[in-house]
C-alpha cells in the first residue's frame, strides 16, 4: 500500500467504515456525511471509494465543515480515506 498523505494511516482504527465503492461523485461524499453523523466527536471514519476525485472532495469538504482530513491510502482497486469528526 502506498500512503498518499500520512504514512501511519494503517495504524488508525476507524470507528466506522463507509463502503462507497462503485459510487461516482457526489455519492462517496454523501455517504461520508451520513457516516460522520453516526460517530462521536473525535472519532475517525474510513471511507472506501473507487472514485479518484473522492480524496480531493473529502479534503475540501472536511476543511469547509470543520472535520480533519487525515489522508488516504491506496488499497486493492480503491482508496481508503480517513476523516476525523471535528464538530
């Protein structure tokens, strides 16, 4: 696996995994929003997406609404995107 942002992302345990593989933009973002609403402040969700735009969308959305985009890791045919709930 190649880290796109932080090399220690593989050590993060997500509170929730949101599987949005196969969904095109804005599907993964909408799924992330739904998933974020189900976890406590400070918790991490892991979003699985096959849409290459997802990393950029999630990073921008996180900054806009107050969550922390932790980065993404390439998996087998999809990206694992990590976001910490900030509000």
